[in-house]
């Protein structure tokens, strides 16, 4: 068995000397894209939540689950998705669909923001480094936003990982009690 291994070793060494291109091709490493595809962990959603955001006195943000968002300027709403055993970098995409176009769209990151031709949907993409497996995003009600049914879809790659359907509703107004006669 020893002579064959030795003969193969000499044959490989000579092939690299005779044809440097073959030697380079034999040692070529997989591309980074291929490495990521083969070593990427599967995405598993543990929990997906939608609601109104409330900022506490200490600055901590609390998500209050609801499917009804009051139409009141400055009210923030959004989603939070817990990915199972996931840490590192993740690129996600969100599509926010409104019942009709708002008076205007605004975002702090216009680089990865686009609108549908009819102006009723916004598409954003972000890459986040996450330690606790949580990705999230929020929006704030503005005066020109439409009331009605809204939908948010969240994707990682081409896979939809969550859908949130909710309604922006007129704020509840407390009626004054009628005096008894």
C-alpha cells in the first residue's frame, strides 16, 4: 500500500509543476456565497408579535399586543420576531401595505426604502446584527396616514416569516355623561 501513496504524491506534485493553472484550480476555495449557503442555520420563528409601542419613564419600550392602532399622531406601532437559536447577521425585508396612499411617506433610512407605483405599499430592507435572536421594526402615525386595514409582511430571503394584519382606527373618544333630569 505504501508505494501507491508515494506514487500518487509524486503524480500530484508533478501535475502542479507541469500545469500551474491546474494546481491553482485544485486549491480554489469555495466562494463566500457558497460558504454562507452551506453553513447558514435554518431560520425558525419562535414568536411573532405585533402591537402598539409604549415608552416607559425609564426609556424602556413595551409592545402592547393589539390589532387596532389608534389614529393619533405620534402613536408608534410595530412588530417583533424571535428567531430560534439565531445570532449574527440577518437581512430581512418588510412590506407595509396601506388601504390608500398616505399624504407622505417618511423614513430615517431612505437607502433601502422603496414605494409601490400606486404609493400604497412601502418596501424596506435592513441587515441587523442580532445577539438575542430578535428582529423588529416600528412605524409612527402621522397626520396624513389613512385609517383602515393595513398589512405587514416580513421576509428573510424569499421566505415570508410573518404576516401582521391590523386596523388603524379613529381614537376612542370618551363621551361626557348626560346629566340626569
